């Protein structure tokens, strides 16, 4: 399977105005060309903007790094899985606890190297665990063999477009998410708020996968926006070509990050398959 | 035999006409620089007398002209509707490295056609889109803008035409904008065809705005070089 | 590969005679075809209309050929002279007389801020009615008439009727061109094909536009039906069927004022100016005549023609300077401008007609002989060259008039001479008339 990966991350105008850095992060591990069937992991994360989460930009970067590394490691053997259940089980029982634990460890190490300053401590709420300052969402997609394993905590969007035109959201929705409230990796019960999915790419031949922080969805005027965006993404593959899409991706993110869009940091990871799905 | 009256006092003349809003959406992207922009400006200026002539031949409509220039973002080139007979065309200019984002242009026009902005007695508007390339809208944005326009009764009822400068610009997106399979995109294969296409478009838009007209027949007459070919008669393959 | 249209410099060929027609520049472009300037071999300027490739082209050609075979019903018609063809161009066209530039679209003339003088408007109205009458007498009817087909010379009052492609003998369906607002209600409702009687409705609408500056069936009720809100919008086609076909209501219907023009509308100013005899005709045709599609319900061309003549003959000038109407049936009407009652003007009685003698009034051959010779001017009323407030009658013929002022000897008014207007008897070369005070 030959995927092309393009990423873009643009600081939101609202953040720029508030002198906040871009608190989103994006990362990947593995070779998109997937020679030999090795895993490919891609993740985006959105650090919370509230001053209480004053190191969320660092938290989102750590989340992305940990998730991609562990994603490849833990799911490496799942390429031969016969059904989605073993994949989901591996996700829920081994990968997610690993990510939560690994992220907290990474946060602790970061804090060791760089303790909170007096200025930072002024924003800390009484009783807050240190990890709260690093609070972030996380969206992770791992391609392994014919499986696509996905996991998400917090807001943000994943969009899958199949070759036949069907547009789907691969993770189950979280009914508790709406408006300004988001679930977070820094919560004590973060594991309970993750949503997971496992898709058989032989059954649902994906052509495009988009991971986006919520700056993207919030900048769409139509509701629901997923069908129109998905249709356009597929049309772009056919009519404009993959290279063109990669060139345009930063401007798409920039539009969302601008006042014309949501004004929020917007991060996109776009995966486009460059050849028809191969039979194993 | 001349009938003379001398200078007597008469009541004021005129007829009350209903507004027909004619809005041009012009591509001002970077690729329009130079010859194309010049030709487009010339073509629009040449198109105006056609509209004035049509307006004078009938008693129902008064044409009020506006123009949107779009590249990365849209802006009103002529924001307040101007009676076409009074209009002096000021040239459009391209935007350096400007893109071709059409969705926001549709949305801007939609704002002008909202019920609180459009006169109750206005006739169905006429919209003309001119572009030299494919839309560069991020995914979902072309559709969102077009939906905003078509969400309004005045947007749905509007007669919509498109002129593509260069065959490459003749895209599915333009057909979506037109919204009528009988009505083709007018294509200017070269710069010197732009004026003719706009002239055809202006005639078509004014005729198609007439009430009760058979728009599809008119589209066939005006916008196609030749009538659509009838399907070939069925081959009798029972005979071997 | 053959072209779709001829170009400037081409030559096309008349089908009947084979004569060549030179093609010049494009004059106009429309839904059906393109019109070019042209020239015959003898140098006469003509117009050439060339059709676009249309689906029903064979029927169209046969229809035009039918018109070519007939003489034009009235001088106003820019009538097809012959079909034309070309080796170089596909399709066909026809050649017709070229209109002089003095002819302007009627819609433009009515819409101008400076209105036509009353006499000119009346003269135009009479010629339109005359053209309709001749068309019907030739066994033809309009399948689609609108202001768009009518041009006028605002200085002379002459008219020209173009786009006669749709004139026909049979009454086939008309929804091709779509000028619904001139169509008779029964035709709009698709109950009957167009006919002479439905043409009378269209004629009345045109005359109403000409004289009252607006549509007779569009008022407050129709205004209220327009809107672009989500709930309120009704398509124009549907509205036209409603307002002109299903439930038309005259804007000046005396028993139902719900469709009166909105306050400030020009029609409210123009309508009351006209004499009652004219308003009664409009009222009849747009009340009774809407439903009664017959020669009894609608006003016929002959009646309009006489009404326009009477209107033209009723134009007077108020001392305040306004142009007004003075009609013998309503002698005490106030001036629309200064609201005073103008003094009764001097009148010329000839052949049971009354002509108000005010500056610009014309006595024509038609007055003298009750024929249709309105274009021959016999006499014109002018201000007295040296006595302000006085009028003279200018002899425009080549014969002398004999006049008998009371208490004076009879005398001659030679060709070109002017007669001071005062009560007297006039003999216009055998036709006796009298000037009297109003």
C-alpha cells in the first residue's frame, strides 16, 4: 500500500492576537510507502487554549510523539489479524494504556528538565495535577497490513473517504463533546474517554484519510460538512492530483486558522492512497 | 408631417419598472494578469450597451448592475447597484498570485440577495461567472458557498451563466453553478473570443430573464453552436 | 464547413427572384437570430434577419414564405420581402425594409422623462389601431405582440412593427416568446388559441401603456404578491398566470379598488387627465372585456381609431401653459396643472367632428372627407404672428378657401395664407365647416 502523507499546522489568528503560540502538533512514524508492510502511524493533537493549560503546546507535541512511537510498536504484529476484534482489543488493552502512561512519563521528564516558573504557577488551579498544564486532545491513525486502527480523545475530526465515494467517520462519536468542552489526555480517567475503531481496508477501500484538529471543523459553514468535504477531497485526487493537494494543504489550514474561518490553530494530516488497493 | 406643440407643460413621463439585478463575478486571480484581464475589461464594457439596448426595448425591467471581483477573497467592485444605462465601467485588476476561490464569492452575492436586502418587487436576478481556471477552494468551501446562494429563493431563481476563459477552465464546478444541464458553459478558446462570449451571455441572460420564456429552448438557441444531435437510430442487429 | 451566420461583405440570394443582397454590419441580436444591415442591387437599404439553427426551422421557413407571398397589411409593418439563402452559410433568413434611425423602441419613448405630446401619442395610438385593423382584415392575427415589437418616430408619430415572424393565420400555441403580460386572459389560461378577439386585449394594453404610462392590471394587489422571502415567493410565471389570466383586476376598476396603483404611481396622474370618453373605453375593455372575450365585450380597432382621432382633436392649451383636453361632453373640466377651469377654446366643426383650435392643432384630409387620410395636412393652428393670445389657421393646401365672417363679405384665404381664428364659416374646397366659440 502506497500512501502519501501531507501535514500542515497553522497558528490561529485568535492565538496570534492573544500572544499564544500554535498549541497544535502533528507527527508520524513509519514509511508511507509501507514497503514490507511495516506500520504507519499518524497523529494530530490540540493543546487546550485556556491559561490553566499553560504548557499544552508541549503536551500536544509529547502526545503525538508517544502515540506514533507506541502505535507502531504495539500494533506491529496485528497485520495478520483475522477480524477487527483482536485489533480493537490490542488498541484498548495495550496501546491506549501505554499512550496514557507514556505521555504522563514524558510530561514528568519534561517537568524535571524545566520546572514551572513563578509566572506559570500563577495560572495553575489549586489541586491541579502537573499534567493538567500539558492538557491536550489526541487523534491517532495506524495503518498495519489491511487494518486501519484509530483512536481519539477530545474534539477534532477524522474523515475517511472510500474509493467509491462513501464518506465515513472512523471513530465513534462522543456525545459529551459539544461546544467549548473537550475531553483530555490529562484527565484522571482519560482511558475511559478514548474512542477506538478498527477498519478492514479490504472491505472499505480507503482512498483519503484526513485527521484534523477542531479548528478545521469549526471553520466549516455547512452542517454537516463531512459529505461535501469528503466529496471534494476525492474529486481533487481524481481531477487535480495528489501533488496539488499536498501543495494546497497549508492554504486550507490557513483559511481555517484565519478570521474568515474559526480563528483557531488548525492542524491537518492528509493521507492519500496513490494506487488502487492491492489484494494481499 | 411634423406635429408641433410649442412648449406646453406636460405631466412627467416614464414607466415604473421592476429591478433586474445583474451581477458579474469576475475572476481576478494571478493568472488573469495581462492580456486576459485587459480583454475581460474590454468585453464587459462592450457588453453593457447590449444590456442597455435590451432594457430600452421592453417596459418591464430596469437593469441594475453590480460586480464582484474575487481571488483569494471576494470584494465588491461595484457594490451599490447602478442603472446599467448610467454605468461607466472601471477596469478590474488582477491580484498578484491571487487564487480562484469561488465559494466566498457566491456567499457574498448571497448576502446581497437575502430577503432583507433585495427589493420585494425585484425580478429574478441574473448572475454571470467569468473565470480562467478551476476553483482553488479548500474542500467543502465551493459547495458551502454555492449552498448559501441556493438556499435563498432569489439565488435559486436567479438565471446563472458562466464563461470559461480557456477550455481548461470549463469544469464541473461551473456546471454546478449553472445548475441546469441544458445550459452549457460558454467557452472562450482564446482571448479574442472573450468579448463575443460575454455578448452572447448578456443576450442570453436578458432573454432568459423574461417571464414565461422557455429557458431550455432559449439556451439551445443562444448558447449552443448547433442544436443537440438527435440520438442515432437504433441498429437492427436481428439481421446478420 | 459552412458558417452559421453571414458576415459583413457576404452576398446572400433572394429565393424568389434570385437577386443578390449585400450583407453589412450587425444591427441587433436576439433569441431567434441576428439582424444585419443589407443593400439591394439597386442601392436600397434593407435589413436581413438570419435565423440561428433552431429545432423547428422547416415550419418557420414555411411560415415566413407564407408572409412573403402576401402584401404587407399596413405600411407600418417591416414585412418580409423575400427569403434569402447562401451557399456559404447554413440555414436561411429573410430580407425586410430597413428602419430609419428615427424609429425608437416604444418602451423607450414612453419611459423617457420628457413625455410625448398628447397629439403625438394620440396619433401613434391611432396608427397602432389602424395597423391591427389591417392585419385582421387580411385574415391574420398576432401570436405575440408586445412593446418590444413596436417602434415609433417621436417627432412625427409614425410607427413601425418588427419581428413579424410570429404573425400567422392559425392560432397555434404562443408560449415560445413569453411576453405574457400582453396576452388575453383566455389565451393565458390556455382555453383558446390566439385570435382577433384576443388581439383586441393586447391592443388595449398597448394603448394603456402609451397613454397612461403603465400596465392596466398591475397595481397594489399585484405588488403585494411579490417577495423573495422563503415563505412568500411565487414564481413570475405563476404570478403572470394569476394576475393576467386567472383573476385580473383593472387598476381603475370603480367597484373594486384593491388593485389601484400605489400612491405616487404615474398612472394616478395621467389617468384623470384624459376625457371621460377615453377612460370609459379602457374601463369597458378591462372590466367587462376581461371575461367577455368577444367583439361585444372588447373595444374594436375602429372604435379605438375614432377615439384616438377625437383625442387628438381635443388637445387644448390652458392659460397656465399646460396641455389639456377639452371635450364637448365635459365642458367644465379643471386643468390638471393649475386646477382652474380654462376658458372654452374656439372649435372647428366639420363633418360632424369637432376640432379644438389650439396651437398645433391640425385639420387633415381625413377630417374633410372622413377617409383615412390623416397624413395630408389641410390646415394648422398657429399663434397669431403679431397679436398675442390670438390664433391663426394656416392654409397648407394648394387651393383657396372661401370664408364668410358674420356681418362681413366673404373672402378668400389663398394657399399659404393665414386666417385669424374667429367665428365664421369656411368652405374648404367644397367641404363646409364652421368655427365657433366653445
